[in-house]
C-alpha cells in the first residue's frame, strides 16, 4: 500500500468512527474534517489513480458526511452495523493491495534493468493465422550496477506489461485488479550502468512458468542479479498471460490445441519446442552488440556460455535448452515437469533440480518419474534440493500480491508458510553457488550454502545399481 492510500484509509476510518460513535459532537468541526477527507481522496485519486480497493473507502467517506438522524433503536443498530461492515470491507479489500510491495534484493550489488522487444524474422508466429506474423520474444534484463541513479532521473519501468490495456483476465486475476501494478517498486534502476568488473558478467536465461508473465519473477531475478549475474527473464507471447509486442499490441494467452486433443500434454510438448527456440534466439541476440542497448554492450557480458533456468514449465524448457544448445553450460529446473521425450535425454552438463516441499505442492508422479529419469541419465554433476515449507508459488511474486494477513491465511490453506521472501533468498544463494563453477570457473560449495538454511535438504545425486539416490547434507 502506498503512503497516499494508507493516509486516505486512516482518515476515512477516523471520520467514520466519529460519525458512528459521536455524531453530535462538534458538527461544524466534523464537516470541516469531512471536507479535508474529500480533498485527501481527490489528491489520492490524482496521485495514484482509481482502483477498485478504494470503493469502500469512498463510500464510507460519503456516509460519514451524513448528518445525525433521529431514528428508532432498531434502525440505529442497523445503521451502525452497516458502517462497521463497510469499514471492515475498506480494510479487508487491502488484503489484495492495489500496489503490492516487494522486498528489496539483499546481494552486494544494486540492480539495473532494461526491456528488449525483439522479433525473430526467421520464425513465423504459431499462435496466429496471419502468415506474415513473425515470432516476437520479450526479454527483461536484470543486472548488477555499482550505484543507484539519481531518483527521478529516468522514469521507472512498469512492473508488468499492459498497464492500462490489460486483458480481461490475467492468469487467475481479473485484469482490472492489476491496473496500478505499474507502480510496484522493482528496486531496480532502468538503464543504469553495468557495474565494473575485470571479467565479463555471467548470463542467465530465465523462462517463466506456464502462462506466467515475466513480471512475477521480479523478486527472484533481482535477488540473483544482486549476487552478480545478468538475468534475462523472458516473456513467451501468446502463452504468457499478458505481453506487449514490439508493435505495441498487448496480447494474452492463446492456446493452440489441435482438433481432437483432449488434454494439454501434446500442446505443452509443442510449446516446449517453441520456448527453446525463443531461448536460443535470445542467446543469439545477446551475442550481437547491435541488438543491445549501451549498458550491456561492449563485450561486458559473456554470451558465449549461459545458464538456463526456469520455473515450472520454464524448468522443462531450460532442461531442453541444455540438451540442445552447447552454449548452455548449466541448467536449473525449479519445480518443473519435463514433457515429451525430455526425461529420456542424457544431460552432459551440470544440472540442478530445485523443488518446493513435496508434502505441500503434491508433485505428480509425472514430475517425480520424469525428473528421476533425467537425474538417472545425467553424466555431469547432478544436484537435487528441496526447500521445506515452500510451495510451488513461493518462487514467484504471486504471494506478495496479498498483504501479510492474506499471505498467512493463504499459507494455512495451500502451504508455503516459509514465505516467498525467505524462499527466494535461499533459492538465489543456492543458484549463485551452483552457477559459479560452470559460468565463472570459481569454486563454490553448494552443499555448504544450502546448509546455512534450515529445512533445505538434498545434495549431490549418486548413481547406484538400485537407481538414483541423493545424499542429504543434514
């Protein structure tokens, strides 16, 4: 909740209490206070814009302006009940704040960011009927910067694409609920200079979960960037819930199921191929200085070898990228189920399976068997870690869309009591330790890093005649 929102809510609740409990006390002063409340509401609307969460507060302000009326006891009780109900609604709707707050990254570097909206002229767009449509790929780079730019020097980038032009539905949320998400503080400076370094900065390509906009991985991406990585988070158009294309159009999810398909498995297998092509195209772009804006130009990033990371469906795409592109020197699957023939492939470069608590996420047999086969076929170092009391969504910003009381209630229903901030901090440290070797050549002890976190279990995969096992570090 932004400060103008908080001030308006506090003022409205105070005026409502005055009207409810002391309606006849200092009526002239109360009228003046109501006038100030109206001015505060107008200022809040002007500064922050209208949002649905404000409706109960505006209604309460209007009711608070009503003069005392002599009525029977029953009507007075009914009126008070109405006031209390609207007051509770004014507070309760902020369980889903209009402008959620993300915790700042805690690595040694401040974070810069920029967005690229590229078109791959070599591929058509499989999700439209227009044969002239070329495939677009949207990429947001999060990277280490040495200092924060002067506040206000450059307008901040919107947290999510499509602000003001949202589709009617964005994943499970109505589009109107996201109208002020552009005001979310990402704790990153747009087009900030890349931090100085004796060596090119290591690059990570990140693919989101199915249907998830790249925005919902801002917390994890900035955490990893603050630890010294250039993290390029993708949007896969027409699969992401909301994406702004290079020509300015805002599009949502548009699945392309074939006639007779009764489930999404075949579609997901096809889309896995599209995602890998998107990722490989982005690696190509990063190697071309003309495709980059000044902060990342000049050989200051190492696009000759990258890591592929993804959450959920993006994790599967990252595994596929590792198996198909020699420039991908390591991959991390965060809670993802592999599709198609992916579980049968042999991985010859380092691979990490990072998963949420199986008891809370209830991973399917498809997930367990598929990743088990991958680990069994891995000839390079393979690791598996599980973060206890984290659920599938703890790696995303989605829990932050709820205020703290709402997050607590949500955790009682679907798990994730560890919380997204603690989960993402642990995940970023484990990821940084795992990636240090293949990307930078630095020595890192993933087990020692994981051991710093209570309830993180797992370790190196061991291949035995009985199958794959892993040795917990504690």
